[in-house]
């Protein structure tokens, strides 16, 4: 590690102790928190020995010097409340999975109305891919991705009531930043997790489960006797949609890309499974419904399926396009809706959990459905958080099924 690199070590300034002769095989540095340089110089010029003598309160890190056999000892000042550092994934530029960097980031203390949460499990969602690629715009670059996690509260902001250190909480949605060992969250965005729910299950179900809730219960209200079409029926959201819709008494038609996923879709409660990479799904839906079509299509695939989805609807049917895993769909002219008086909506979970009451009701229904066995969560893949790039690559290349969870 070069000296210039050392001087940027974890955003700390590193000052050699010029008045103290270092041992020949070791160099001693004092690493001070990110004070302005004149503050550091003043501190050292006042009494460098005092700074050095108090080194029992310092923690030392030994690093190899670039290209040299010797080592250098970095000494960090513990008594200066150094900024808290945690590991996180950072994105500096949009692109493929390789832009997900595993780094140290500084995390502050929670302010009024906030909590700090140490994540135990983090849900991976396709929306993380859109933000990474730039299909959806993040608030700024660089950013930490991730919109779903379960963790333990490690600090609460001043004056906050109703949340305490040690609480197990979950969140889904804004603010982005769950790909981190710890994060600060608005207290009104987290919900308590029932003790019966394992954190890995919780992190796999919050965003996907609440999405399923608004899609089936609010966007279009699925009832017994309806026939519905769910694309990507073995995926994270697709799995839950099929299980829940089946429990509501609907006839569920699911599409998937291969035989393994077809078997899972069947287990998820699909009455009919179409392998849409091999079969014409519009023709098959027509056949299954005797030409009547379906009440609603839940289409998260977008570009490759949306036109076909319109053709699968019965009179006054609903096309719910809630994602675009194959790419942004072509625009649908209003005139395309006219022949069957169709409804088309492009909903987002964020607009369905706006108030605290909506959030609690939605999360409550999801947890209740896990408890009652309506939802059988499939966490088919877990990855260390540091390997988020591999998880993204697998999700994008359709290798995953069910939920994917990252473990910090
Ligand atoms: N609007 C909202 O509020 C909201 C909330 C949550 C999720 N979503 C959306 O719901 C969808 C599912 O999310 P998820 O996290 O559960 O992911 P997922 O369904 O587990 O993964 C995406 C699936 O889409 C299918 N797919 C079809 N064409 C694809 C292509 N060209 N590239 C990649 N995948 C393709 C694949 O299933 P097959 O191999 O079976 O084709 C793939 O497994 C996403 O589109 C996401 O954006 C929307």
C-alpha cells in the first residue's frame, strides 16, 4: 500500500510522528479522525509525545508496504469518537454486476425520528438491478442499493419512543441502502417482526409480500371464480402471487421459462403452467379459458410479454404491468384498450404503502399469511452480501427462482 494510499485510509488523515524516531523495520503513524489539517498539526505541535504516550488507547493495524518486505503499523485513536465504519455495497457508475463494490462506508448516529439497524438478512429484488443499470434513477451517485432487510435496532434517535435497542424490525421500499451491514432508517418506515418469523424469511418476504398484497387485494381485487395469468410464476413475487391467489379461490395460470420452474409453479398453486419460452402463451391461455380470456394479467416481464398479455384479457379485463424484467415495454396506445374496454395500470408498491396505517396493514397481512401457511416462502438462494454481484448476475440471467437473500 503506497503512502498516498495510506493517507486516504478510511477517510482518516495519517500523520507520521516526525519528532519520534521510528524503529528501522516499522513506521509508526497516528491516524486521526477526519479533522481539518490545521487541527491535526496544532494537536501534534502542542505535544506530540503526549499524543504518542497515550497510545494505549490506540488500536494498531499492521499493513504491508507496497513492494517491500517490511510492515507499517497504523495506529487509530479510539478515544476520538472515530466515525463508525461498516461494510456495504457501493455503486459509482451504472453498469453490469461488476459495478457493485464492497467497501467501508461511514455510518452516523440516528437523528430525531431515526433508528440504526444492524441487518441480519437483506432481500434481493429485481428493482435493485434497475437502479444498478440506471433504468431507474437513484437519488445520487455513488449510492448503496437495496430496498428490503430485517435487522436488530442498535441505536435510536433522540426522543424516539416506540422503538428500542434490540428490537427486530423489517423494512421495504425507501430509503434505498439495505446492502450494508448497518443502516440508518426513518423509524416510521420499519415494522416489528413477529418472533415466529426468521430474519431470513422476513427479508425475503417484506417487499415481495407487500407487493403481492397490493396487487391481489387493492390494485385488482382477486376473488373466487376469477381466472388470472401470472408471468414469471416461479420468481420471487410470482411465487407469492400464485400461492395467495390460489388461496383466494382463483384459477391460476402461470408462465415460466423451463421445466424446473414449471414444477415449482405447480407447487405454488398454479392450475395451469405454460413454458412461455417453448409455447405461445396467448394461444394456450385462449385454449385453457375456452376463448374467454382472463380477468387480470399480472405482468412483471414487460417488453417480451405485454402485447400478448393484452390479448389474453376478457372484456373489461385488467392488465397490471408491475415490472419489466425483460426490458421496458413498448408504449400501448389508448386505442388498443378500446375494443374490449380494458383497464391498464402501472402500479408501484411505494404508492400503496404511503401512510403508516397502510404499511402496518400490508405487513400484517403478509405476516398473518405466513403464519396461516397461505404463503410458503421459498428462499432458494442465499449469498454473502459481499457477493452481491454474483447474486445480481444470477437473478438477471433467470437462474434463480423464489426469493434471493443476501447475508451480511
Ligand atoms: N411495481 C412494484 O411495486 C414491484 C415490486 C416488486 C417487484 N416488482 C417487479 O416484479 C418482478 C419480479 O421481481 P422479483 O424480484 O421477484 O424477480 P424474479 O421474478 O424472481 O426474477 C425475474 C424473473 O423474470 C423472468 N424473466 C422473463 N424475462 C426475463 C429476462 N429477459 N431477464 C430476466 N428475467 C426475465 C424470469 O423468470 P422465468 O425464467 O420463469 O421467465 C426471472 O426469474 C420484477 O419485474 C420487479 O421489478 C415490482
